[in-house]
């Protein structure tokens, strides 16, 4: 049976169809999951896609965290299910305390929409298990609040536990330690600011996102 | 009793404040001399019902911690006044 990926849609999410299409390109099935749903049964992996959940009012992710579906996402994550938050989804995971730290406004207050070169730092996570440590990936960023920050203690934990998943080769937004993506301790919950689903075909300028998304599917099928 | 809780949310010391830094640089360019520092924050006025001032204060502190501020990067200052 094909792997089925749930793509969570909050009011204001706008990258859900890109995520669905990228998953289907890789031979998986994908289903949109509305924020008011309370169950993720039948799904093998979850994507929290980009956009502006609840208008990003208050702070990006601050209100989405209280959506009914987030309890189910937390349970799914606690049971080891693969969860990846892309861009706004990363912000939601941080606000929901499924990942440590926070995403602040970019250094220089510039909205950034451009390709970024990433370096794969850890291959422990569910989105990098098919990648190679040190591998460079060309994947676009599209954000205003993408500057990752956390306490010094948290940063030490992230480094010591091999939880920095990807770094920017040239830091575009002021992120602490050039961090573009991190994982939880188990590696099954990942958040990253760059958009791998927008780098899923050479027609889009890069297919480098496929290695991350195919890793997610590999993790999902292992169960 | 009804109270007004004024909740000021600001960045913790040491957390970068790019908006404050931008305003700080802009003010001298507009001719305002002697600007030493600018920090940004947000202010929420929440009207709430509570049995007394202490209850109103703890109610406001709880909602500030849970939603209005992100404790990773922000702190809040709460002033409660009877209406």
C-alpha cells in the first residue's frame, strides 16, 4: 500500500498543494487534513506546510498551536510518527513546544524569497536519512520570520545531540549558528525554513528537495 | 469586579530586536539627537472579571504566559487596575 502523507491546512496555509504534488511526484498519496479535525488515523507521515496560519496574528504559529488538530499532531509525534514543519509549519512546531527555540523576524527586516544553499549537518532526522552529511542542497526560502534563536543551553543540546539538521552556507536571515532546520531528540519531528516542496523538479529550478521528501517517505514506510 | 490588565510584552534582554535597531538608526537621520537606545514591544489591554485584584493579576499572568508572550524570547510586565 502506498504511503499516505497528511498535509495539515490551517486558515491561511498556502503551500498545501505544493506539498501534495511533491509527495505524489514521489509516488506517495497525500491527503489534506483540516485544522479542525482531531484524528490522523491512517496517515503515515505529517507535513505542516508553509503559509500564514491564522494570519500569523500575534506571532507566526502562536494561534495555530491551539487548533484541534495539534493535539493529534503531538500524539502522532510522541508515538514516533514522522512530522515535518516547513517554514510556517516550523514556526507552528516551535510555538507548540514540539521543537525548541523560536523564529524571529529576519535580520535587516527583509522578506526573503530566493534560493538558498543548505548543508546537510545530520542524517539522523526523518528528512535527511537518504542524504549525505556535508551534502549541499539548493532549496528556496520564502519568509519574514526565519531567524532561528534559542538559549545557549538549547543550542548546546542541539549540537551535542546531532539535532541541527541543515545549515545555511551563507546565513541569509541572522539565524543562530546558521541554523536552517532542527529536529527533536528522537529525530522524528523536524522543522526547517526552506521549502523542499518548491525544489521538487528541475522545471522549478532545483530538484534538491526530493532527497529530503523521499527521506520522509522512507521514514514513514518503516513505520 | 472588572479590571483592566495592561500586558506589555517585550523581548528578553539579549534577544535581537531588529525593529528597535532600525528605529534607533532612523531617529538621528530625522534630526533627533541624543537617542541612546530604542527597544520595541507590544501592549495588550485585556478587560477581565475577577473576584479581587490578586485574582485578576494571576489570571492576566496566566494568559500572558500561555499566549500573549513566547517565553523563549519574550517577557511580560503586567499592570492591573480596577475599572
